[in-house]
C-alpha cells in the first residue's frame, strides 16, 4: 500500500506543476484569469506544504517535551531511591552501634535520625522543586507545541481560503 504522506506530497507537487502550467499558459495567451488561477493553485500547494511542515514540527516538539519530562521523572525517581537507600544504610549502621554500646549508640542514633530526617526533608524538598520544574518545563513545551499546532491550523485555513477563492473563480 502506498504511503499517504507520499501521495500527499505527490498531490502537492502535481498541484504546484499544474499551477505553473496554468500560470505560463495564462501569460502566453494573455489570459489574466488563467494566470491568477495558476498562481492560486501554486499558493494552495505551498500552504498545504507549510501546514504539513508545521504539524511535523509541533509533533517533534511534543515528543521532545515528553522525552524530557520522562527523563526528569526517572532522575527524580533515582534520587528518591538513592535517598531511601542511604537512609536504610544509615539505619543499619545505627543498629550495629546500638548493640555494641547501648547508651552511646542511643545518643548517636538519635542524632543520626535527626540529621537523616533533615537530609531527607531537604532532599524531598529538592525533589518536589525538581518535579515542579519538570511539570513547568513540560507545560511550556506543550504550550510551544500547541502554538505550532495553531500555526498549522492557520496555514490550513489559509489553504482553504485560497482553495475557496480558486473554486469561486
């Protein structure tokens, strides 16, 4: 089965060529209507090509934004797991110290737990900030993608206007 993108490309190329032929025929025969019709047909093909290009660019930007967001989510998850692993390792050491020297270990454990909690809270806050930044970045990328989609839609509307003008002739 033929690729739909290739047939659209071929159709646009055919329209462009047909427009050039009409424009040349109009110039040779001094038929301004035929010449204008040829110009409009070429502009329509160009507008369709620009709309397709804008759609592809918007899709690429959306995919890039999603990839960046996923990478950021993975990084945040890795940091969270590392924080959990570090906290677990510190807990294990505290237990060993407690069995070796009960009173000293109890004081050290309390101190370590407080420091661990502060570090964990600090890292959690960093992770939250990173998650917020990732969400903002994704939203900004989606907004850029949406802007490209709006441009693509405008190009399609322009192509429809050109086609409408062409049909009314």
